């Protein structure tokens, strides 16, 4: 089983709540614990302009490829846009594209990164510049590799960028369980949205997931899915607002993997957000998610 990772994921973001080094730290933890070996790690190519244009406007793609951003672009993304930050986002798109290919081949494709679900067609937002999820789904649909795709977004924040990009697209079902009163202030309409109150813990969260995800899968019948497995649902997260324990997050991940595997739905995994006060907690949650994926598939 391959783990997709690119060294460019680790962009420096000094003093920012988003630590891009969390993905590399999770991979190092998995290597240290023997869950994966170096020969399991594959590096993706960077995406082409044509691939980026599947989900983004020509003007926004040009800005990313030519590094012609304005201060307003950084303000919208809430992130200082540097050459390294752009390279990281390009690499993450490549990572999710490769994870999608591996999912179709092996049943699961694991990107040790990715999940930039706030990025819009024409701009960045919420620490995200390029929507790797949308690019990967659109490429598979355009190539006729899949007919119906689902995005299972369980990051604490709504995947508003993904929902906006796929608005009106009957070939894509966007499923989101997220915090009701956190970023983004203005929510988009996903195919299915379940906003939960701040303070929601393991019991209520898992009950909602177990009730709604199987129903959505059975109704839409996707032949491919992307799982956005945010670590920011954790009780120690600075931005999420939920109160899930590490054990609860393990149950969340296991349920998603089991529901997709039992229906024969190939699944690409992205890790998305995670801003725990204790950085090691975010790293452990991401590593646990990948270990669960390896165990199920």
C-alpha cells in the first residue's frame, strides 16, 4: 500500500496557526512506528495547468503558476503567499490526483496531506489556495474513469469551496458534517449539510455520522469518493470547537472506511485541517487516520 507525500508539502509558515510540517511529522511517526516503510512512500508529480483549470479559473491558475499575487489575495487566503506556500499547494494537488489513481487501482489512495476544501474557483480562502479535492474529482469524471463521485467532508469546517465548485453538478455529491458557528461565516449549500453545535462530543457526533452517511451512500451510489479527514474535530483543537476524543476520531475514521469498503467504493484520503494546542496531538490523529486506512484496505 502506497502513501503519497511530497517534500514540498512542508512549507514554512512561521507563527501561523496552520503548521504545514504536520503532514511530514505524521509520516515520520508512521515510519518510526513501523506502520509504513520508506519503500511505501511515493512522491507525486506537480499538476499541469490543464489539470488545475478543471476546477479553477484561468486568472487564478495563472496567478499560482506565475506567482503574481496581490496583497488582497493573501488577505483572502488568510495566509502569506510565498513561493514555498504555492509549491506546497501545487504538490498537494498532485498528491490527491495520485491518491485518486491509487484508489481506483487498490481500493484506497492515501495522500499524507491535501484537503484544501476552502479554495474557490477564482481565489483562495481559509489557508487554501488550490482545491485538490475538486481537481481530482473533475479529472476522473472528465476522463470517464468514474460516473458519480462523493466528497465525504468531516473536517470541523464546512468545505465551502468544494461545495461552490460542484454546485449544480449532479455527478458529484458533497457531504459535510461541520461546526455551525465557525469559519466560514457564510456557509455554502452542499448536497448534504449537517451543522453541529460547538461542544459536540463523541456520542452525538458519531450518532449523526452513523445515521446520515450510509443513507447518503445508498441514495447516491458513488463509484468513487474522497474522504476529507480533518483532525480539527479534536477536543484540543484551537479552531474546531468540537469535543471529540482521539478514540472518537478513530471510530469516525473506521466507520467511513468500513462503509466505503463494504460497498466497494474506491476512496481517496486527504488529511485537511488540524490545529491542536499540542502539535503532537494533531500529528498523532493524522497518523491514526492513515493507520486505520491501511488496516481496512
